[in-house]
C-alpha cells in the first residue's frame, strides 16, 4: 500500500494545479517504486535515514508525519490483536 502522497497534491486548488504537481511528484519517483506504508513502519530511530525515507519526508504533510510517528506502535497493536483474538476482530 502506498504511503500518503506529498502535501502539494492534497492542497492543489484546481485540476490543472494538481496534474502539474502530480507529474512532478511522479518524476521524483521515476525509476523506482513509490514509497510504501511498509517502509514507513520500518523506519528505525537514529541520526540517518535511508534516501527513500528522506525523499518521502521532504514532501510529507501532517497526516504522513502522524502515520510515521504511530506506525510501529500501530503495527505492534495489530499484530498482538491478531495473535490474541484472531483475524475476525481486526475488522470489528
């Protein structure tokens, strides 16, 4: 699942503005896959980040930053929920 796109895509006011921003955004990721939620959840604390994460963070908005902050905790919660209650409870 892709991670949230850059803020510029969410704040475009017209279709033309969005299309131009989208083309530039796709160009930044050309030749590689788009940043995924799995990568976001796997960020390890430390002084340096991998180049893909840095590139994603350069354009992240508040929602993306929130997902990054809660990512590992949310993943651990879902794994524990699955392990202790079963898959049906994930959707209830």
